[in-house]
């Protein structure tokens, strides 16, 4: 999937990813904000580029009390494409039963935000690269609770 074919390099890459996966820190306000959005009736989904099973990420989230909030989980490992491929965003929208103009994508990489925008999703940049372009920028994850997410959707051109 990542263009690596040498079995030794694949094994080394998986080990490096596993080491990284054991060093995960959840950013401030994330669990509380996600729980609040869920209480407000929002559908929540994950679109993740990963070489490991999604169960690894769900274990992190469960550890911090928000592993059971997800209505959709799309993994590059399972679907066979990575962000910014339109296919990965369309699959998430299909699982949620929503149209692009009804969805908000929160991301940090310029390419993933562009991918979401290209399929018609509203974009919010958080903890973002300087070159990222989005419809809205937030400094704290809890700022999601302050922006009128779905009403902004109707104003998108």
C-alpha cells in the first residue's frame, strides 16, 4: 500500500508504527468535546491513514473514555487508499448516510483537508500545518463547540 515491497523493510516499518502507537497522547479537550458533540446529536466518524488494525486506535480512545462514540470508522488499511483520495471520504459519507454538504471534516494535514474540500465537505483545521487551507481554523479542539458547524455548511460556496 505504501510502495514498499521488501519483506524486511515492511517488518521494520510495522515495528516502527507499533512503537509510535504505544506513545499516543490525546490532546486536551478532545474526549470532552467529542462527548459533547455526540450529546448534541452529531454523527461522529474517523477517517484514518494507518498500517495497523483500527482496533489499535479504538483501544487508545477506549483508554481515554471515548472509544464507543463512533458512527463510522474508515481505515486506509482496510479500504486500500489513503487521504486525500476521494474514495476514502465518499466511503465515510456512505457509511454515515450523509451528503458531503452535510459533513464537517476536522483535520491537520493540508492534503487531507484539501481532499475533504474536493468532495464538498466543510473543513476545519486543528493543530494544522501552516500551508493548510480550510473553511475554519481552531486553536483548541473545544472550539468546535463554538462554531455553528451545520449552519456554516449552508453558506459554503
